[in-house]
C-alpha cells in the first residue's frame, strides 16, 4: 500500500485535481497546507531604491489575497473532513516541515503542483533535493494552473517556430508538428532515480522553454495545437487517509496574525509607503473578509462560473471601467488560487456553447486563459530575469528602447501620490481607491494606472508590480509581473502604449458613474465634463500630478478647442442619486 502526501500550494480544490487521482497501489492520501511566515513578512524585493543603495521591501501575500487564501484553505479542510479525512496545517518553512511530516506518517510519495515565480521554483527544487537525499521517498510533480499542460507544449525550437508562424519561409526544413506529437512530448518530463526512489517531475526550468515565442500572439497560435486535457475524477473517499489521533492536525491562523507583520514593520513598505496606506489595506481586507466557516468557496466558484456563462458572458462589456455589474467573469481569483482549474472553465464552455444563441460570444473566456498561459510560461521561461527592468530577450519597442527609467529616489512624491489615489486624475484615483478597498479593479483601469506610472511618471514599472502584489486579491506573480512588463513596453509585445486617462474615462465611463462611485468629492457633481476635468471646474481640486493635456487624445483636444467640451453627456439629478446608491 502506497501512502501519498499532497502538498497544496495554488491548487486549493478537490475536484479536477490530478494529485487526488489513485491507482491500485495508492491506498491512502493525506493533505497538508503550510503558511510560510516569509510570505507575510516584508522581504527584499530585488528592486533598488536607486542605482547603489539598499533594496526595497515588499510582501509576497498582501491582506486581500491572504483573506481569500484563508477562505480557500478553510473550504478545502471542510471538504476533506466530509470524506472522513482532514487537512494538516502547519506554519513554517515547507522545506523543513514536509520531510518531517513524511517521516511521521510513513509517507511513500510526496506530490505537488508547480507554480509560477522564481522564488516558488527555487523552493520546489529545494524540496525535491531534500526529499530525495534525506527522506528518500518518491516524488511526483505536475502543473495545474495552466490551460495547456507543459507536457503538451513543444520542447523543440523548430516546432515552436513552425507552429507560431506556419506561413513564414525558413531556410531549414519545416518540422511537421502535429497535435499528436505534442501530446506525446516526453522531453517535458524529468525522471530521476536516486538510491531506489524516483522523482517524476514536470520540467518547468527556464531551459525547458528555450524557443518559446516572445510575442503573445505567436505563443497562442502554438498553444492552440495542444490538446486540452480532460477533467479528473473526484477523489475516492475510501482513499482519503485518516489522521492518527495522536498527531496534531494544526490550526489555520487568523487573518489578523498574518497581516500583523505588515503593520509592525519598522521600515516603510516599498521604501516609502505611508503607514496609513498599509493600515487602510489591512482594515479593508479585515472588514470585507467572507464567512470562512460556512461558505464553500469551491462550490461557490462553480456556481458563479455556471451563472456567468449562462446569463452574462455573451453580453458582458469587459472594456468598462466599472465591471462590477456582471461585466467581468471575476474568475481571476479562483484561478489564481487553484479553486477552479482552467480546464473546468474550458470544458464547461464547450459543453454548453452549442446551446447558446451566440456560441462565439463566450469564446473570449478561452482567449483570456490563453493570454494567462502566456504570462505563466513566460515567467517560467525568464526565471529570475522576469524581475529585471527589461526581462531577458524580450522584444522592446524602439520608442521604449532607450527610455530612462527613474528610480524611486528621484520621484518618491509622485509614487506616493499614485499609490494613495491622489494624482488628481479622476479615473486613476478612483481605480486606486477601489483597489485598496476591495483588492480588485478592472483591466481597463489597471492599464491606465500602469500607463501613468510608467509613461508619465517614468518610474520603474516593477514598483507598480510590487504595489499591485501588495493590494490584489487575485494576485498571480506571473500574470501581475507579465502584465506590468507588457504595458510598460518591455514585455511580450513590441507595441508602445501610452493611455490618455481623461479620454479613456470619457470612452469607458462616459457618464462618470465609476469615478463618482469612488471619489466622494465628485459624488454630487452633475456635469460630466467637470468629472472628466475637475481642475477646470473646481477651485479646491488641486494640480494634477502631470499636465492634464498629456491625458487627452488629439481628437479630444480638437473637440475641446472647438466646443469647450469633451463629453456629450449631461447628467440629471436622478442619475447622480442612482450612481451614489450603486
């Protein structure tokens, strides 16, 4: 009888989880989640305050993310208990704890799912080494966060190139890459025999992804050739191991204890953040925390997916600033924590697509998961270089190639105003206040916030990525850093983007509802033009952080000069009241 230990990381679910699959040999499965204090204490980010001074300090898991993580762990524990088992919980370094638990439970194999991020990769490699050398138990790892499994993607550079650009002429003979060849790809698996024990692991090292396209569109053409794997069966309750009575199961720590290190930090987070921002973040996460004891977040996420697919996906206006009214799938959080798998989303769409009036109207969800895959695999490909100012081998637009990035020390006041939601640019400030309050804001608003920091303030884009990591409830290191590099002009696209936030607000929040929702000073303003350009209408508004003319497109400038207006909307009293109650 084989006894298996599952080390849960970002795969906090029971359904469609490969690690819970059993064969005739595997008879007992035990599960553990470990809260590593290093993830909640301020750590060196690797970003220098200036060229030679000390490094800045950030945190891996921010308050909003930690709150969602706790909810997922509580739900996982209850689901295991419903099958007669339980979730072991520990606090400390996983590399020390897992070998100890392995010995106590006489475990034969330890299994886990790889996650993006170089820190996470190094931790996984240390775990493999220690288990093989000191404990001598079998190891199995997979990757459950991506739609296309790493084993189903090419390992040959010619195959990558041929599938990425099939019509492009090449000197070398074209490779006849097929879906069958990709599904039989064994080079993406590493097997090590070490003194009678075996490590069968999914290879996610940077060297494995040599040849992977640097452009997102090219990668997506390749990934579409990969066969999307079927869903795994639910675990057999008979195979869920019962924790011995004399073994300490462990307690899930409260949110307060995990966020306390942020509040007690003697050094400013990210080098300069005012204490009140950290206190507000912690307070908002605490006030908004769900009922951990009763709500099954895995089941809730399934129900939300089904409801969104059937009632909202085909009509969702994802480009709006405010997507709270079912204009976004809001799947980023359950996907980031592995509460849902991308395969569950994909197969549910395919299963019900033909029953819908406009089947193609929901394909955008699959498209978004392909983009998410790119950021995850790009993170794995770049390894530690993903956190460099210009990630290794990334295509950089000529407009950004020689740009001078300002260190924090040269524009500290600007960064603080940006992070505090006090830039004087309504959409950006509304977005920051929503982000700090809820841990979420729409992709449209995130793009504009990134544009102001990187293109207007010209600050190191990694400062924005670090601040988002601190704030986001749906944080994924690959998606966060990848998107920031992408919009800063050094990521997986060669385009140069500079968003004009006033014109963007006019287009994607045309009646000013989103801005009025988050900025109290503008709640009673009836004139949309004043919401777009409050500095021209309100004496107490203050001077924006950058010249307002830089935030208006050429067409809107022309319209403003001609008619004195950018907006075509004029609000009535009932519109203002409706917005305030939303």
